[in-house]
C-alpha cells in the first residue's frame, strides 16, 4: 500500500468485526514492522500485552469506559512504556551497549560516557523518565497503527481507562506506564466510518515564540 494511502486510510474505527480473527502471523508481522520505530539510544522502552481471551477483554472493557470495541476487536494490545529502560543493568541497555561495541559504533572504553549521557538525560527526575518512556513508546504505537493499516487491519487507540485498575488486572510492574490500549481487528462490514476529522493547518502547527 502506498504510504499516502496508509496515512489517509488509518482511522480510529469504532466497529470491529468480532467474527474475523487476526491471525497470529499477521499480528507478529505488524509488531515486527513497528519494532523498526526509532528510539533514544535505540533503547526501545516498549512492551505489549496481547489480550485475546474474551473474558479478559470483558474485564478490560469494564475498566475502560465500557468501550464496546474492546470486546469486539479480536485483539487488544496493552501498550507498555518502560520507565527504567535507560538504567545500567537493564537487559536492553546492556544488550544495546554490547551491540554498539560489536558493530564498532562505540568503544568499550566509552562505557562511562554512555552511562553519564543516559543519567544526565533521564536520571534527574521521574518526570524525565516518564517523558523518555512515553515519547519513545508513542512512536512505536504510531508505527503499530500504520503497520496495521498497511497489512489491511484497523486499529483504535484508547487512553480512556483506569490506569491503576488496568495495572492491577494484568499485574503490570511499577516500572511501566501504560500510555494507551490499542484495539486491532477488521472494520465491520455494513457499519459506516465517520468522515475524517479536522486537523490543525500547517501554519497553526508551526510556531515561533521569538518574533513578538
Ligand atoms: C493516545 C490516544 C488515546 C485515545 N483515546 C481514545 C479513547 O479512549 N476513546 C476513543 O473513542 N477514542 C480515543 N482516541 C481516538 C481519537 O479520538 C482519534 O484518534 C481522533 O479523534 C482522530 O480521529 P482518527 O484517529 O480517526 O483520525 C485516542 C487517540 C489517541 C492517539
């Protein structure tokens, strides 16, 4: 699919066909494509919980403004942002360092610089750790939605949910934030997709705080 078709075609769809499952291989391909999203220091602070079981989806729906798309979509992704994925000793940090050394991008003697840079950027406050985890995971989530569209799937991102209750339901460790839930499936035939919503214009997006 042409990129313009993907970006124009991606919509938050409210109606999923509950009878049309998403094959495991397709979901895997979608996640694999999204894993190519960029991240600071390539730290990839994202994980996913896949919710397919109808009973688990029903319980999740109750914690998410009772949005029916959670039960109707064949799979719902609980998107996780790892606030600790910058710390020394974290498996991804350590693997990343070894990969960078192996590929010649970093010398082993630059370990102190690598540690200091991450500490300086993310170690100073919980706010910075929250920002680190969520901004990078946001790029991943966008990539998931575009990859899904490319593969013929539809999605719906949701932050209308009780964060603490969802954390408890899925026993999500404290180091994670849950930036969003993502329903994935096929748009239900016979339903009407509302027209695309307005967007800010380019001049409204571009700002300049210096010129009076
Ligand atoms: C992080 C995030 C959270 C959202 N949460 C909800 C939600 O809980 N319920 C809902 O109906 N729509 C939710 N939306 C969908 C937005 O309303 C939708 O993306 C926006 O209106 C633009 O429409 P479009 O995605 O079809 O282009 C969310 C979107 C994002 C990106």
